[in-house]
């Protein structure tokens, strides 16, 4: 049972809601210091937990006296505090407690009110069940009496004749008063006796709060779950986890390997993400999901369904067409049975993704009832060098005896089993969305390829999957050549595995779907594609793909994969000597490997999760331009250009969106797959106008670093001009003579619809200046002037427009807080109260607090000003960076995986070394440690790009302000002996080596150039 499944929550009082334990412990000690004879052992703190905690007062007196062999009469509850009876001493303890309560007062635990508000807000009925007769007094003194429908205290227990804890009577009575059955309620206790009462009463869940009784003792007493703080109850595993995770992965479960990630255990849904493979067009999850149904196995780039967004209260211009990634049937799924019986649990299991082979594999070892061993290995390889091909390998080995193994290899197109979630980061099932098969097998020959055609219900997008498989068998001689090679049917295989030998099956798979024409949806829900929905041509293309793949053979495909990765690592590797046994190097390479996989074949946009899961519905955000493109720009500019080309193709839809928003130029969608704005919540969606400047920034960074003036003249200038027009129409001059931009949301989604957001204003300024720079660059690069003339004619802009945009850039307002001595995040930010981090600690805030509760406070989801300090580095002084970082860092929750990288980069630059490493580890291990409790939904590609940026730009010291001021000024962490990375700048490949002694530069290829190092020019 979970809290959300309960109807009521029944709390103990002392030590759970309020820290009266301190007062009670003091009162008990004062009592027994006064009354225990001198010839017995004195009262100790542990006696409270052993004899008193959670019990009725008189029972506690009796238990302590009995432990010392002291015998007193029971007496009468009316006995005065001076009477030497059990009741008299109990009444004296109560008098002491009331005196201490009046003298010192009482406050609830810091998170108590927050938890009670959340439970009340979600409709839970609440009660307090306490042995104390002072419960109402304490609750009133603590200011929380109003939260509870029922109070069952010592007075009620006495009047009703109920047994006290550990008997369940008081809790059962409270449930009765609330009108719920015990199995529908949760008991929350810190005392062992109270936990035992909850368990004895058959309650749906018993939560132990460890205030000193001990986690194991609470579990042994019957707790289902033990927490240290109440807030852990409502977070319930769906929130961001505490970032203070272990310093390292368990080396037994996750051994260090510089070129692979390995997991020695049976996988789970997080493993399925971590060991996924992709080429940017096809993505296949690793092993670990309960099933490989649609959405848990294989995805294709851009393949998605659409639906009508239903706004309960709609308005003009709201996003109208939703988009959700659709899994395609999975061909890598094999279910095995041995001699007619399903295989049981393996005796061992491991999984591995190899960064140099580009292969994900798992190995499971089984032991049969007669003691024989069976080993099953499955490998998944998606071809990085070909957008349409994948190779799946199944290897079965039987060292002891000959076995017959049946393999169910049918394509898994079962309906998805994902659960509906309130977490916006996850993908939800949408009624009416899905896929269906529209064509039977094209070729019925069992030895030939089998094709399947699938179509989305609403978007009408079509995907084709074709498979062909061959089996190879060897005898027990490890050096023997295959004895048998033959084709297999698609569905079920009957394999004879010889003793001491192996059977290998190679399944070749070809996937095809049309590329999206990212212009949005014209009308209805049908998505426009370049190739249309002609299934026949895609089937024929798939068959050709299979013929080619089978002709090359598994060895040929695997060799091409290795060659592709060799070239990739030559350009993109970052070598780290961190003095930690190689873990940082290993995980850094895993992160960079994700960038390789997600962008190897750029056919559509690159989603925030790539093709590793369904998180964020498969949408494409600013993550790509700000966090992924810098890596490509400096290591593989051809792929960077391909991604920017996709943005250029969105211009028609972006122009239409700008018109809807009463703006000129183009406004790119905040989240999308097909060019249509897919954000149904405009305050943190459409209002993030900075998306235009982010794209312009990445575009200019690419052009200036690569020197690709051809792209600038053909496509880049179009984006720059149209985004400049958007800013010119969005902002306005005010009476101060400055250019202001109102009612926008910056990168920090915990402040929305503000005026003069610093990040937005300054990035808009960069955008406006970039148009001027681009025009000058094209004018100088083209002696004929033809390219620029065509752009002017095509876009309809002239010198007067350039003059206007230049003036706006120069007049752009920069919010500054004179009193605090820092840049203000926006015009209203400094006037807001600070978020109560102590009393409202649930994380992430977006799952536990209404947006209006968040927007009215100084609290950040992710860095905003600090990100601007990094991206526009040369625009700010070192003193400004230090002051701004120190002010905003404590306000940042880190609820976004985008936050830690820029915080680490700036922390390194301003000398906050420990913080820099802490944030780097948060970014580096975001997925591998599952720090945000959503790794199962897919890899955070922005975090992967951020790891490269933190290594290269943070510790490696590279800065470029969007390509305008490239330089290197490293901040190597303490204990690191070297850091090496490669930059490709205007055709020159430079190897940068950073050590404690300085910076070494080696020109690997290309013409000589001058690079600014530590503030001084150096020729390389």
C-alpha cells in the first residue's frame, strides 16, 4: 500500500508531529531523579525508549519501577502528585511536563505542517492517536490542531475503556470514528509499541519514523517502511531523491571499466535506460523492463501520434494539437523455455554496454533441476553508420548436456503497460493514441524476410519493420567452425544445443519511417512527412536494407560499427585522470557515448530523452541547442549543421506561431516533435520566448566556430532575421529610454510571466547583435554580394531594419539590484519573499506545490542568471560572476537536471571548488545514480551534454560567448592530474591538455591558429 492509496492517516503525536519527546524525556528524568531510591541504578536516557515511549503514563511509571525492583501500589487517578503511588507519580510527571511546556513552548517538526497540508489537500482524513492526556493542549500550542478530524488521546482511551499501545485498540477506535476500515488507513509512529499496535490492528501500512528508536528496531516491530523525516512519506519515491548519495557506485555491482558500463545484477527499468542503444533514428532499450511492450522496447525518430489537447478553459492561441512518442514493435525480445518449461530465475545476471563496440548485451546463467548449467547471452546493436539497421544476437550455451530450447521470438507489439502519472516529466497514455498493423507479411516464405507495416491512429505516420534471422550451431570444440547455418522463421524457434557447444541466432532488422516535415499540423491531426505514407516503397526499401545487411554479415556490420566509434572517440573523447580509480572517466565516457548515439543519424530533431525512453512524451526542447549542440559544434560540425537544418525547416510553423501570438517574425515552439507548439501550459511553455535566442545563440556559435558561411547564407540568416523581428515586436522602449521585454518566463520555471528576465533580455540582445554580425560576415565573405542580396530579397529586410535592431540591442535593459549588489533575475524577483526551505522541503517543488505558491517566492528550479553568466561569459566581470553566483546558488533547488552543470562551471570559475565538484557529480551521476528518480523514463541528454561542457568549459576552462571570444582558462580540480579534450575550430583540430602545471596545446590537423590561453594569445 502507498499513502496515495489510503483514505486516512493516523499519527502518533509525541516524536512524530511535534518534538515533545524532548519535554517528555526531561519530565520523566526529573520525576525519577526525584523518586528512585539511592540504592537502585539511576534513570538513564535509554530507559525512555525501553520502558516509557508510546505507553500510557501509568504503564510507563510501572515499567520503570519494575525494572529497578521497586514496588508501589497502583493508587487512584485522583492521587495528587505527592502521593507515592503509580498514579500519583504519573500525575507528578504530567505536572512537570505541563510546567516545561508552558516555560519552553513547542513547535512542530519543520516539515509537519507541509506534510499535513499535502495530505489534507489530497483528501486524506487525519487523526491523532496519542497515549498522552495533553494531546489537545500540545496540538493547540503547536498550532496544528485544526488539521485533524479526530483526536484519540489518553482521556478518550480512559473514558472508552480502551487498551493502550501496543494493543491496537486506540488506533482501531480512531479509524472507526473516521469511518474507514483499518486496511484503508496508514499508521505513523515513532515508538516501538505504537508500531506494534499498528501491525496488530491490521492497518494498510505502518510507517515508522526513526527519531531514535532505530530503523531496524522499528522494522522488527512491524513497520512496513521507515523514514527519517515525515516529508519522505508524501514524496513516496516519485520526487527528486536526496542528492547526498553514496560517493561511488558499488564496485562489485558496477565494476570500473574505462570503456564500458557493467551491471552485475538482474536489471530493472532504470537498467533498461542505462543500457539502451540508439543511432538517432532507432532506439532500443536495454534489459530490465517488466515487458518489452510498445513504449518499453524500441522507438523511432519522430514517430509519434497526435491528439487534440482539451483545455477545460480555452482561449485564443492555446496549443491545440498534442504530440506523444509512440513505441514501435520490438524485434529484440526473446522468451526462452527449456524442454517445455519456462526458465526460472537466473542464478546470475549481468548487463553491459560497450562504448567501443556500440553493443549492449546481457548474460543470464541458469541451473536446471538436474544440476546442469545453461547460459543465455543477448546482444543488441543499432548501426551507428546506417539509420535503418539493427542486429540482434542470441547465444545459448550448454556446457553439461544436450538441451532443447524453444525461443518465442515474435515481434512484440503488445499494448503499452505504462501507468498514468501526475509527473509532467513522464509520458502518459492518451486515449485514442496508438498504432495498429495495416499490412500482412509481404513474403510468406519462412526463409525470406518478413515485413510488418504499422500506422499511428491519428497522425497517420507509418513505420515498417522487416526481419530475417539465421541460426549457427557449433559442437563442443571452441575452435570449431559452425556446423549448421540456416534460416529461421520469425515467430518460434526450436533449438538443439549440443553438450559443450553453442547455438547462435543472428536477427537482422530494418526499420523505416518517413522523415517529418516539421511545419506542424495544417488541420485535423495528420502529420506531414516528406515521403508521405506510402507503405509499399518503405517495404521495398526495408527489403533492400536487409539484403545489404545480410550480404555484409554480422562481422561486416560489427566492423563498421567499431570503425565509426573509433572515429567518434578520436574527435570527442575527454580523458580524465581524477585520482578516483577511473570511475569519473568511465561515467564521463558513458555520458559522451549517449551524445554519440542520439546524434549519429540526424533525421528529425533530437528529443530531450533521445530514443532511450518515453519521458517528456519524446519532445524536443531548447536542451538540444544549449546543451547538446556545443559538443557537436566543437567535435562534429556536420551533425551540428544537420540539427540546425531541422530548426530551419520549422520556420513556416514558427512564423505561424508568431502570428498567433500577435508577433512579427518567427516564434519557435517551446516543446514539439513536428514543429507544432505542444505545450498546454503556456506560463512555462510558450512564455519561454528565450527559445528563439537559444537557437540563434547555437546557430552563431556553430557558424563562428566552424566557419560555415555557406550555412549562414543559405539558412542561418533566415533564422536570425526572423527571430530578431520577434524580439523587436515583443519588447518596447519605455520612458527610461531602455528597451524592455515584458511577461516572459526564463529558463527558471519557478518564476513565470515576469518582466525583464535577465537571461531572456541578454540572450535577446545577443540575437539582435548576431543579425548585424551575420550581415557583416556575409558581406565580407561573398565578393559578389549575391548571397546577401538574395537573403535581403528573400526575407525583406534592409539597412533600416539593421539600424533598428542594433539600437534595441544597445538599449536592452539589464535588471540590477543595487541593495544586494547583484544582477536581478527579473524586475520583480527581489521583491519576493524567500522560499521557506526548512518548512517546505518536498522535492521537486513542481510535484508538491501549486505553481502560484512557487511563483511568488525567491526559489529557482534551475540556474537562470548563472546560466547567462556562462553562456555570455565575456559580458560580465569576475566580480559580478562571484557576487551573482553566491546570491543565486542557495536559492536553487536543482529540481532540473539542467541546473547542476552551469552551477558547476561557474563555481569552478569563481573559486568555489568544492561546490564545483559537488555539482559536477550531480550532473555526471544524474542517470546512473537515478538522482531525480526518473531514469526509467529515459536518459537526460542535456545532462550528458552538460557533462562534456563541465569538463571542457568548467574544469577545462573553455569559453566562447557564442563563438565570439574563444579562450581557455582552466580550473583543474584538486587531486586531478590531467584533463585532455579536443576542439575543432575553423578546420583546425587542437588537442588541449590541462595539468596542474599548465595548459598544453597540440595541433592535430588543419592550419595554424592563435588561441587565447590564460588571457594571453598563443599560436598553435
